C-alpha cells in the first residue's frame, strides 16, 4: 500500500505511483546536515511525471501545540527553497551513484532494455533526474492544511512560490477540503 504519515496526516498515493518519503531514504541521510532541505515526498507517476510534494499542516493538532503560520511570502520562500534544493539533491545523488562502476553498469542495463525497476533505488534516482530534465514533466505540490479557508493567503502563497519554479513547472496547492484534482487522498492521522 502506498500510504505514509507526515505532519499528523495520512497520505495515500495511487498504487501505480513510485513514492519515496525523502527523509527516509539513504540519499537523504548521506546529504543531511549540508544545508540543503528536501521536500517530504518524491513521486514518479506512470504518465512520466515527477512530483515533488511538501506537506504543511497548520491545523491545531493538540491543545498545547499551537502552530504559528508563516506569512505567505515566508512560506513561499521556505517551500520554494525546498523545491529548488530537492532538484539539486536529485542531481547530486544521481551523479554520486554513477561514480560507482557497478551502479553505472546497472543503470546502463536498465536504459538499454528500457525496463522500469521501481524497487531499485538506483533506478528511482536516475529516472527522477531524467524526468526533471523536462520542466513540463515536473509538478510541485504544496499540501497546505490551514484552520480556515482563506483564498487570499493561498493565492499570495502561490504567487510567492511561482518565483522559485522554472518556466514550465506546474504548481498545485491543495488541502483536504479542496484537493485541486490531485490524485492523493489525505486524512487526519488516526490516533
């Protein structure tokens, strides 16, 4: 099952998607602490798109925890940097893998045979970089849970985020009440 937890939310992705929770990958652990931040999820879809997904949950989770929401500009910059850094990290991980002759040979074999190997971490990172090379294949999703519906906040955040994206990248903002056509199911985590 393609279900993960993040920020007290449970996200269920389509079964046909290849999903990696970035902070649980060996790649993340190898670059952690070097000043780069990654998104929460990196996904490969069957139609050839790469999704970078960041989850922000500003809904009150417990009485004693009060989450302070950032301004739209600050949130846009924070998440925008994560999108940019994730793209850099995908390139870095792929380049580092290819320095190992055995991994490079496996990747060459996958390319030669035109075979997808979703269970292979090597294939995943190489395929992510290949898809990233076409800006029109990249979707940047901010899943933004807020305590109230505020179209002005969402619109200002989207405008701030657009400045960080390459031309051709698609930006989506979604939340539980307004999924924006995103094929991901999100519910509050059951305790």
